C-alpha cells in the first residue's frame, strides 16, 4: 500500500476517533513534552534522529524528551516516572506503555492499574496527558487493547486508538514484527501532532 495513502488513512481515522472534548491549555513556547514509554517511544527500528519524539519536536517547535526504554514493563515504568516528571517538569506527558505486558501475557488489569497510576502522578502535578492505545496483537485483528479507551474515558484525556494498530498492520511501515520503521515513526509523530492541534495544545 502506498505510504501516502496510509498516512491519509491514518489521519482520517484519527479525525474520526472519539476523544474527550478539547481540554488542553495551549502549551507555552518553552514547554517541555515528556514522551514516556518503552521501545515504541525509544525508537527501536528507526534511524538516528527518526524516533517519533525527535520528529515531534520539529513539528511542534517544543523540546520533546525521549524517555523510552526498550523492554520495559508498565510496573517498571510506574517506578521510573515520578523522578522524570520532577526533573523535567513537562507541560505534557505523552504516554505509550503496556506493550510488553501484553506481549508477555501478563495480567492486563495490572497494566491498566499501572497506567492509571501514571496518569494520576501527572495530573497531581497539573501535567496534561495524551495516551496512545497499544494493539492487543490478536492473530486476526489488530485493535487497541480495550482498557486503553476505558482509562482515557475515566480520566477524561485524549487518546489515539488507531495509529499504532494501523502501522503494525502494514508491513511496509515496520522494521520487524512489532516496531515501526522510519516511515512508521513519522506517521506516529504526525498523528500525535494533529491530535495536539485538534485538542488545542498547539
């Protein structure tokens, strides 16, 4: 499938996805954005400078800290997050976590609980949160695990449920079975950027 068609399809799906009412305050010009997660945030499979946080920094004109650690479980992420929030004092947290819990078939209720605790840590510090759903890696269909939507609704935060599922379903956008390549990470960054515009953060 042509990459431009995939990009347009992804943007269309994003525009149709149900999100919370626009609730972001506009990020200041000096804002720090903390991109937090595992290998999908780190940029495994991408060339140097082609992770989604690196591309998003150029799109937004803001500093985007890449705080991704490959292989990290959500419980480990929860332990790591507070110090990073205090160190960088971001205005926005982009949260993409739980993929390794899903891949290792760990209890999803625990992954959900850990995500909720991460969001709470950010909101207690008056940090805005954006969540991306991670596919459940079903053999037949690639859809975000249901708990992501439930968590977003509970905490009234915008969520993108489509982008990672769309990328991981398309071989030409992947560097291996589960990680995007440069083109895939570019779509991630563009879709996050568009959602931030839609929600009033930019």
